[in-house]
């Protein structure tokens, strides 16, 4: 069995014992679980069961927390909604939770309104206290003293069973035990089983719904807190408000929060009533193992009884509401694969938003610092390239559960996952091999932008003040006359931006008198230092001041910006880049506009 591990980037020749859905890509055609034929290049995802049978090889999918089921379905709806928004040539859609879904989630749906009406009218409580029952007759041999009703077989049975005789007299037989008929109330009729299973399904549905409303309330509260924060940088606030659009208006958000809390209160009341019904009355008379199919038999009681007819109506409404849980295995597999494809498109959308400041919002490539900056998609993955060389690879994985602490990805790659099992604020910069990208996080573009800015800044710093040698005498002599260049013997360093005429003159000398690789090195260093001069926050030209040992400082003088940047060596010998906005590295306050990282320096 040939597979490709998307996370580790390694091929496999056998099926792992434990499979994480969406992690592996098939490299040969196989039959999956006997219902779907998968081709080479298809994603190996689950079909709702733990079993995984590929041709003759068998393994199992790792299980998820059952509470994540509803959240995963909701994530699929969000991703699908975002994927269907916008199109070619149109403005990029917002990567945040769509307004329409917020409004839909915050209001009670038809099922919930119907359930509220039924509970208020007391139909389910009436069934619990005074259910329809049937009489069940059982025939058994028992002591004469316990027999209350005989059957038409009692005398025949007694005549043929001498062990049931007490004694035999001249008048006849005096019985010790007889075949008697007993009647008992039968609660487990079909309609009552429907009632009990309806309570189970409604409790499961309302529990998940209540959890989603709790999270929605928390998100809206964080949004209001964000809008009322007085310490946020105005550029961060402006960018996030632009992403959210009308959804982020404080008045509208406050109204959505009020509606959500009202809906949550109503559903919590309904859930409490259902839990009370499950703890008493009819429900306790129905065994849990008594199950029924999804399609009801329309009995007279379910159709015409003044109370039971509401059971069938609620059953149909619930089935209509959660119809996604009734998909066939083949449909579940297709849905899981589509969720991975939609999440991949979502990661690409976030990447495009993060690259807008570089001019790559819609185009596939753009000129940047003398290079060609491009975005490419490789199956589900995304790559950021400079002159065709990959600088960053993003591996989207719509994995619903928590990631393993020891997960590893290849160098230069970042694993992107939604992290729907987490409930933190994500207002700090993300480090490590995994990057959490979720439509529920208002900082989602800031996280991606922080990563992209760091990667491209590292590319500019990689050759800053790196000596170019050996140089011909004519080049070295001319370099001594140029401001921004330091020449020592036959070695040249570009430390600050060059005047346009000086840059052209030096480039011409390099082209004529040095090896091609030295001429290319000078060209890139001159363009890189020119790019470093541009403020990454406001785009204005800043003053770059070279310092000893190949370090520099750069201060933007534009009013309202004031970004400070430093490239220097620490006492421990490490090279650190700092970008400070308002003398602060707080990601919550500044977003991607502040950063600090270390990297090795070429000599």
C-alpha cells in the first residue's frame, strides 16, 4: 500500500495501524471500505466509522471527542460559506466568521421554536405522566394460591402433568400448581419507544447547540472588548475592522450578543425540561436497547392522538435539522474530503490577505526587492516562493482534535489547522511548527502576516553587510567614493541605501570586471538594503543607520508610525531582529507590526 504523509512529507509503503483522517494521500487506486473506489492522489479520510479497509489491508481511524462532532459540522458550513463568497476578479472575501452564519446561529431555528411551543403546552409532560399502554398476557405455571385467571389450556395441562398434583381423591385431582394467565402493563409500545428515543436525540442536539452558543457568546464578547480597547494600535484596529466589515460594528455586535444570549437562555430551559423528563415517568420504563429506524411508521396514535402527534412532528423536524448526521458512508467520505479542500482554500485566502501589502492579493507573482515573489498551490498545500525558490510551505489540515505535542513537519513548512477544540483568545504570536488558522479568530490574518513578514524579512537580512570579495582594484577604488559602501582592501560591504546613480555606476563596474556571481551578489545586496529602508508598517522611507559589526538601526519618522527596527548581535553571540511599534512587542496591541526573532548571520 503506497501512501504519502502530508504532514511529515514522507512516503509510506504500508498502512499505519492508526490513521488520522486527512493526513495521508493515496498513491495507488484502492477500494475503500467496500463502498468507494479511490484513485491515486485522493485524500484518505474517514466515512464516519473507525474501520479502514483498503483492498486487503485493514487499519482503524483514530477516534475524536464526540463533543467535536457538532463543531466540525459547523466548521464545514463556515468554510463552505466562505468558499462560495467572491470569485475571480472580485475583492477577496473576508476570512472571518460570516455575518449570515452569526445571525443564523444566534436565532432559534424552526425546531427550537416548535420544541418550545410543545413544552409550553405540556404535551411531552402529559405523555410522561399518562402514557398510552397496552396489556401483555403471559402464561406460566404457578402455585394455586397465586393464580387469578386460568387459560383455556389449564385443565389439559394439569391432566398431563402429575408433578403439578397435590393429591388425587375420589372426587378428582387437587392441584398444587396450575397454568395461569397474568396481565401486565406494557409501556414499550412503538409510540412510547419513539418518545423515549426522541428525548435522547433532542438532548444530544440541544447540548451541542448550547455549547456552540456559549462559544459564539464568547466570540462576540471578545469582539466587543476588542472594539472598546483603548490600547490597540490604530492600524491593527483599522485592518481588523476592514476584514470584518459590517459585522464588526459595535452596535450590531451588541445586538447579536443580546440575541444570542436570549436564544441560549431559551435552549437551556428546554434542555433542563428534557433532562427532567428523562429522569422520571415513562422514559424510565423504556429500555435503552430499544431502538427504532430514522423513518417513522405512521401509526394512528402518532397521527391523531392530541399529544403523540407532536412527537412525530418533532421527530421529523429534528431529522430535517441534523440531516448531515444521516449521510451514508460514501457521502460522509465525500463530505470529509470536501472539508479538507475547503480548508485548503481558506488557508490560501488568509495567505492572500496577508500578502496584500506586497501586492499579491490577486496576482500569482509580483516584483519585490529585486526578486519575483510568487504564490503557488501544490495539491492542498500552499507555497510562497522567491525567484522560484520555496521560502515557506503551508500544509492545511482540517483536523478537529488537538494536535500531538511531538508532531513534526519538514523544515520551512508550517502545519495549519483550525483548532476548534481550543477556546483561547489567540492574541499572542504563534510559534512552532503549527499555525492555528480559524474563521473564529479575529487575529487570523495577523498571525499569517506575522509569519510571512518574518520569512521575507529573513530573506532581506540574510546577506546584509556580507562581504563581497575578492574585488578588482578598479571596483574597490570606485567603491570607496560611494556613500553607503565600506571597502577594506579587496572586500566590499553594502551597509546603507545607495543613491540611484551610484548604484548604476557600481553595478556597471561589477558587470564588467567581476565574476557573474559577485555582480549578482552586489545587485541583490543593494536592492535588499533599499527594501529594508522602507518601513514595513506604513510604507514610508525610514532612516537606516549602519552600526558596528554589520548591525543597523532604522527609525521611521512618519507621524503616527514611529516604528523602530534593530538588527544586532547579543552578548551571547546571537543575531536578533527587533521591530517595535510604540516601543512595544505586544502582539495583542500591534499584531504583525511588532516582532522579534533570531537567525544565523552569514559571514
